[in-house]
C-alpha cells in the first residue's frame, strides 16, 4: 500500500542524520516560525536540524522559542577526507603545521616510507541529508542560499511545504495545501497526525506566531476557518499569544507609524503604469526609530489602501551606504521579471535587490524608468 504524504515525511525524517530547514528570503515570517516549531519537534525525535535564513528574518523572530538557534550561514557542507593505507606499514608519528596559508600534514611510518599510492583523497557526503523548504514557491526564492549551493539542493532530498498556488512542486515530497492560510497549519496537522504528544508549549507558540503573521493578526481577507480552529487548539496547548503580540507590535505602534508617515510624505504614483514608489533614507529610519524590518508592515498598509496600484517600490539607504530596493507586484506581474536588470532575489510577488549607487535620487530615476519599460513591454 502506498504511503500517504505524512507517512512519507516521517519515513524520510527517520532515515535522516542531519536536517536543514529554510524558507524564502521574501517570506513574511510564517516560514521561519514554522521552521522553529519543526526544529523543536525534530529535537523530540532526536533528529538534529539547523535553520538557515537571512539576517533580517532572524532579527524579526529571534524572540520566539529557540530563536537564538537560528543561523544565517550554511558554512561548509562537505569535508575533505584523506585516506592513508596503513595495512602494510603502521603510523609511528602524526602531526601538522599551518604556515603561509598552507596546511602541512606529517605522517611518519614505523618502517620505510609511505608513497603516493598509499594516499587517496575524497569528499564526504553533504552535511545535511534532508531539506525542509517551508513557504517558498520555488528554489530561486531562497536567494543566495540556493544560488551558492545549487549542487547541494539538486543532490539532496527536499520536502516542500507551502500554501501558494504558484508553487512549482520542486520537492521529492510536496505538501502544498492551497486551502490553508499558513504553513504553520500544515505542520500542526502533521504533528497531530504523527506525534500529538510532542506539541509542547514552545512548539504551539511558534505555530501560532506563523498563523498570526501570515493572516495579519487574523485580519486577512482570505483567512480560512481552518486557521481559526488551529489557533484555538494551539492556545489550549499553551501557546504564548502575549509573547507573540507584544514582540510583533513592540515597535509597530510608534516606529512603524512614524516610518509610515515618512513613506507617505514622499509617495509618488504613476496612474498610467499603476505604479507607486517612495524613498527612505537612513535619517528616516533614525528619526522614526525604525529599520528595514518595519517596512513590511508599511508596505502592507500601502497596498491594502491602494487597490488601483499593481506595482509598489520602496528604495532605501542601507547601513552600508548603498541603495536597496523592494518591489511588490500584483498577480498581473512578476516582480523578479520587472527588476531583473538589478539581479533580484525573492519570488514573483516580492523581489529585493541592491544597487551600487549611494544616491537615492539617482537610484529612483534609474529603477523607475527601467520598471516602466518592463511594464510597457508586457502590455
């Protein structure tokens, strides 16, 4: 009898030795909150797992249980193995030295010498033998994590968990539920089906955070009844709603509102191209007590209150001094395609990119003109 999806997933987990958990660089936070819950669940199964996401995502949700375990660097995926045949000649002494950026290994045999035929070089298997990708429509949306380690992603089994109709079903196992509001709900169902007793308070808190973030505090127009029922279950299991709300909103009432005012003050629109954009300087961030992490809420409000706008762009000064951009597109456009001249990361609804220039006005002229050209070519 064929295994159902839950059975396939738990069988892959049982066979694995070390698991990688990640999400799209543009994910709102549902993906990371769900990954934190999954990491705790895997720990209950005695399965080591690492969460790798962008620095911005880590900062946003580091307050959640296990948030201090989030990593932003994949590091080394393989080890170099040096095999020395000692079947005919044992080792008498072994040491090494590092100088001039070179590692020298000294092996002294008991008798005679070792020769080149006694040595064999090989690579270990990948550090991770299973990948959970949560809340990402495709591999490209993982950004540099995917682009810098393409061979790893193509050579390792992937479990793909998502709710997006645009998902490309890129995993060996795909759990894509279009009628669910969040990935957190999908994982809750999985946990309940496999090991309901493992859904401890910290896991419940992380799952509830995913639902709250994805549904904009249960205010999203497309929220499913399933989300409300799941949230109720999680609260009964001990989910810490106050921790989530207080931390998600601790800077929102003042910092985000201040930033919102500054974005509105510089807001420009092009009704012909149904395009809106604004500029944010480092001074804006400093005076509003905000940062790039606050812009998601600002843009969400901007989009919600501008239904006639189909493309929204924010250009902002980074701490490094250069200009960065975030482009949001409606279902009629592909943000990655509109911003393709700037080597964007993200997915079709949200792309982010960096520019070499340090001047906001110059960046505005360049990017807006290129986006207009791309929109014009599509119409």
